[in-house]
C-alpha cells in the first residue's frame, strides 16, 4: 500500500467531521471516494496531502507518518503529489501556459527551452493546444479543469488527488473529463484518489471505490464488486444517485 | 452572567488572534532569509506598493503642506514669527505627518489590495495549490510583500516630506508673502539628523505593520465573499489604529 489512513479523526468548527477513518489506497490504481455532501471527503483528501493535520490517527505515505514530520519533510513528501482542485485553483494572474509551467520553473528542474517544448505538449494531451495564452477568467469550466489536470501532470507525480473534478460541468463535459483522467492514468500510471458524486460515471474509471459516511469508511471494494454490494446504505446511495443521473440525462 | 460570558469569549478570541498574528509574523521572518530570494516578485510588489501609491501620496502631501502653512502662518503671525514657518512645516512633516499620513494612504490603497488579493487566493484554493506543489505560501506570497513594504514606505515618506515642504513653500512664500530665504534657512537651522532618523525609523516600522496586518487578514480570511469584505475592512482599520498607537510609543521613545 502506498497510502494508509489509520483512525484519522478531525473536528472542524466544533463539529466532528472525520471519526476514525481507516483506509488503504492501492498503488497505481484509481480509488474513488463517494459519499453524501458535507461528510468530509475533501477534508480527508486534504489530510492525505498534509494540508490539514488530524486531531488523532495517522496518515502514512510510503511508510512515512505525516503527523510526525516537520514542514521541510512534508514538502519532500509533497513532491510525489499533485492535486486537481474542485475549482481547478489556477493562478488567475497567469495565463494557462505559465500556470502549467509554474511548478517546473519553481522547482528549476527544466531549462526554459525544455519548458517551452514540454508545456505545449502537455496542453495538447489535455485538449488545450493553442490555448496557452488565455487567462483562467477566459476559460470555460471544462477548460479550467483540463488546464488544472495539465498542471497536475506536468511534474510526473506518483500520486494525484482529484477533488470532485467534474463538479459544475454538464454531463457531456463531465464524461470527457473522466475519459481524460482514465487516458492520462493509462499513460502515466499514477496512483489516483478521486472524490466524486458522479454515479454511475465513476465506476468504469475507478479500480476501487470506497464510501465515506458519518465520518467513517463504511465500504471499500473493487469497482465492479462495489456496484453489486449488499450493504443497504451503499445500495441506497447508489440507487438514489443513479436516479438523479437518469433524471439529469 | 451571559454578559460576562460574552466578555470572556471576546477576550479569549482577541488573545488567540494576537497570538496567531505574532506566530504569522515570526514564521514570515523565518522564511524571509531562506533561499530562493524572489527578486522579480519583490520588484513587482515594490511597483505596486511604492510606485503606484506615489500619485496619491504626492497629492496628499501637497495639500497637507499647504494647509499646514496656512494654519501655521496665521498662528505665527500673532507672535510676529512668520519667519519660522518653514521650520514649523518641515518638522511637523518629517517627524509626524509624513510617516503617519503616507502610511495611512499606503494602508488604504495597497494594504487593502494585499488583503483582497491574498484572500481571493485563499478562497479559490490557490494558496492550497501552492502548498500541494511543495511551495511555501508564506515565502512565495507574503515575504515579497513584506520586503517591498519595508523598502517602499520609507521612500514614499521621503517623497511626502519633500512635496509637503514644497506645498508649504507655495502657500507661505508665494501666496502669503513670507520671505523665501527665511523659509528655507529656518528649515536648515531647525531640522536635525535625529528628526530625519526618527522619521525613517517610523516609516520602516509602519511598512512592517501594513504588510503584516494586511497579509495576515487576507491569509486567514473566512471562506466567503462576506468574509473577504470583512477581512479587508478589518485589515485597514487595524493597520491604521496600530500605526497611530505605535507612532505614539515610538515618538515618546525618540523624544
């Protein structure tokens, strides 16, 4: 296992959000966390990358407990990660090219000439060729997610976290983004952890699916088994979301 | 009982907030001296804090100097001391009005923008994005603004002093007929190095207060548009009050 959460507890604003989350994320696979809104899925994701520290429990990345390390060591661990945020979190003062080139320039791992070759290639892969000069404010929701994905992929991370990557997109665009994530996973082979509500869309692209409810992981299994689960809470959640999906379609 | 609880809760909140502000300042200073030194970012911030504030500072300085000369002239004339107008304007400018008014103008123009910019970056998860890329947000975002303020505010204050003294000259000499020679010679004889030194010391410390308070308020803004508006207002009010309070203490030490 590359990532392990062990009894993670977190209280935010006086409310217990995570109440002992225990989860193993398999290496090189896409694991999707589903669950009702406000259950702390994004909070859990932020624990994995060390943006939030747990009140109790451990977050272990490749054998290192994030709760026991200092800021410098945490930054070293974060070099393995990238994250695609719900809002894409592009820097609005930079155009798309500079956004994607930003981590490469900051980490000084490539000469500017190489960056000028590599970034357009990455933009082309996510379907944003010749869009490098545009600023985030000029992009549609789907384009922002693509640019965010290009920025996440540009450093060749081992682990990518996807925080509701299709929120706010129409069904066609959501489908396109899911396909893109799957294609990029096949190309780069990263470990993906995705938080999503998109049922049943997430099942074909996920290797594993877990459900967070009442601050705990109540079920986790391979994607095809998860759809056939006998757990009544999971079944209800899937059927309700399936119904919503059909209604939207 | 409820009233006492409210006071206690408010007091605890204020103590917590002050502690968080000091921790923020110490952490920022910790990152200030670590490589890489972001020269381009510092220059960009100096352009924003310094150059772009110069017009409003010049305008404020000009009219402050002019009104000071006007008030000073009629007060000094009662004692037949119009010749001391230059020294009255210059000392008021260099010791007090220059550092305080220029800093208040920078707070209103650049400080509020700092809070809004950082706050929007917080709300739209751009700060989290920096952290996930293993880039320390304090070092990348805050330290260039602190350095730029430490360097720009004293320069703006110097500009304020010079323009203010010339504003006083325009009104005192050109409009009210005070002798130009006595205006400048009274400045030369009255202004001492310690006045200039005190003004510089004040302006550097005010620059720190502006960047510290305004960056802190933006960095820890609440995750809503209303929260950002509140943070911007609070940053301007708190920075302005701290400038005036700190000015009193610094003046009492420097006198």
